[in-house]
C-alpha cells in the first residue's frame, strides 16, 4: 500500500500500480514522448501504449518512513523538442492529476531523459527534477 486516505465514503488504500497508471496516462498525452523506458533505455513494446505492459515497473514510486513520496521516470523524447518545456509540462500535469484524483502530493518528480529519438535513439543522460 502506498497511501491510505479517508473521505466521506470511507477508507481507501492507494496502491503503486494505480499511481503508475495515472502517471503513464499523463505521459502518453504528450506527443513529444517516444516512450517510457527502464534505466538502461529499454523501451516496452509498441502495444504498451494501449495496455499496461511493463511500464508500471519502469515508473519508480518510493515512499520513505516519514511518508514522503518520490517519483522517478525514465523517458525517451523525440529529437528537436524543447526538453525543458516538455518535462516541466509533464511534471506539472502529473502533480495536478495526482492531486485531483487521489489527493496525493509527491515530494519530488524526477525525469531522466535517457535518449532522443531521431532515425535511431541517441543516448543522453539528462535529469530534470520538479
């Protein structure tokens, strides 16, 4: 269990796969994103855009003893996009969506840009924190 909230309908336990699914849906709304990857840049299958596939495992959601939640995401973006604009947009939308749906405020959201896609994937190692 990642988080437990109580509202007028009772107690709700929020699990990591639920949060990862919401994050994935936010990421896939950005056409500048080529894919979600693991730390080595291995992207899940093309069908993962339509199913949950391995992407849930690629999104790291950590909760420490004080209840602070940190999120790490590895992405490949298309070559030529504004990395700062895209990552800032993704971070802001993830925060808004998690707050809206789950009343969950992550401490930090870190996006690792592991590559840029042109004709082939060019390896990069950029880290954007938000």
